[in-house]
C-alpha cells in the first residue's frame, strides 16, 4: 500500500475507492492516505512495544519514520500541492 500511495502522489492516479475513503475531500486521496499510513505505523509500533514490553532501536526508527511521514505530509507547501 505505501508503494501505491507513493506512486499516486507522483503520478496523480484516480482511484474511486480511495476517493470514497478520503476524509479530506478538498485534498487528493493519496495525500490523505499518507496521513493514514503515518498514523498506522505509529500505532502499530506503540502496540508492539506495549505487547512485548521492550523497546529496541528498530522500534525507535520506525516510530520516527511514522512521525516523519506525518510531518512531511502536514507541511503547508505539501498541502498546497495536493489541494484540489
């Protein structure tokens, strides 16, 4: 899914289901799905750390990756690019 989102952000591919699941109708669906991906990654890592009751460096890397996705997606310049 992240690969499809990345390709769609570059090529502006129309996807009906993506448009229907888009919570921000004033934005391109792949922009919204990049937010979903960042949230999913952060939540997944938090649940995994809770479940195993241990934190390793890879958890911190993936948590930072999820936060990075969120930060880049929410930059004003990026939001302007993907506004309808």
